[in-house]
């Protein structure tokens, strides 16, 4: 009954409903981004663990010694992805808090959490954060790999 009243009284109720559903979907996606990249790291460490005996046995020969050094540098880089991901999480969480507490209020001049477009603002904020997390996790991965392997 409350939903019917809300739909009849509130303008753009369908728009709010679509924004709310989209925000929930993006929020669920946001929950799984970090485990997704950690699973990728775990997979890479598993592959490297499988090839470790081969690399060690080939390192005995002079020609393959540089392969072993490169392998160990790559192993350190993959191992160090977690601190990079942690820093991305700290940065993105601080940015999300700042966006929701100050940005929209200063932009619109009023409290947007009570307005008609509150779900749209939340959808935009969460969409931006999900996009930024994907981008920064990729950047952290490439930066960490380049930092340790070059």
C-alpha cells in the first residue's frame, strides 16, 4: 500500500525505482570486485608454484639463470599485489565517503538524500566507484608488475 501511495504522489517514481535497482546491482558488483582480483592473484601464484621446480632445476645451467631471476622478481610482484589493492580500497573508500558527504551537498546546495533524485545520486556515486575500482585495480596490477619486473 505504501508503494502505491509513493508511486501516485512522487513524480518520476519509475525513474527512482530503476535507479534504485541499478544501484543495488552495482553495489553487489562492488562487493565482488576485490575478491575477483584476489582470485586472479591466487591463480597466478598457483601457476607459478607449479612451475617453481622447473625454474629451480633449470637455474643450475648458466643460460637459464636469468630466467630464474625474472621468475623470482615476477613472484615478488604478484605477491605484492595485495598491498596495492589495499591502498586502492583505502583511496576509493575515502573518495566515496567524501562524495556522499560533501560533494552532492555543495553541488546542489541542499541535502540530496531527502530529494527526489537521491537514488539517482546514489546510482551515479556507486557507478563511478565501481568504474574507478576496476580502473585502479588494473593500474595497480600493471604498476606493481612493472615496478618489480623491470
